[in-house]
C-alpha cells in the first residue's frame, strides 16, 4: 500500500520533493523526488502523451515539459509554504507554549492539520 503525500519542497536547496510513505509491515520509509527525477518523470509523461496521441500539442515537447514540470513543482511546494506559515504563527506564540509546557511539535501538527482542513489541501 502506497500513500502519496504531495506537495513538498526542500526549501534550503530549492529541490521539490514528494514524500511517499510505504507500509511494509508497519515500517515506513520516505521516498523523495529530486528536481532531476521530476524532470525525468515530466519528460516521460510528455513523451507518453504525445506517442499515444492523448493530447494535441503543436509546439515543442520541451515547452510542454517546462509547463508540466512547473505545475508539479508548484504543487510540491504547497506543504513547505504551509510549514513556513505554521512556523511563523507559532514563533509569535513560543513563549506562551513554553510557559504552558506544550510540546511544540504536537502544537505544530495540530495547527497544520487545522489549516489543511480549512483550506481543503491534499498533502
């Protein structure tokens, strides 16, 4: 069973990543999609679409690859932007959380989950 959790972006290196949890007897592994891998996948998608005549595209395949890669990258960045937003929200409340002895990680996940539900995001 594979659960794909999109989107992601490694902010430090600006490399889009997708994390998929792979359930193997309750052992979970994280699989990351690098920038190079997303470009390779995009190239294969475009080639498949064009070879099977699933789309009509009159411009260069490279232009379509750029467009699709941009869409995938943008989608992969949503969760990182959300993480940054939650971090900013919590940074202003850190002293309050420290005083009440709340676990920052748990509060981070709670706030993130709430924003995901409110915005109808799929991660």
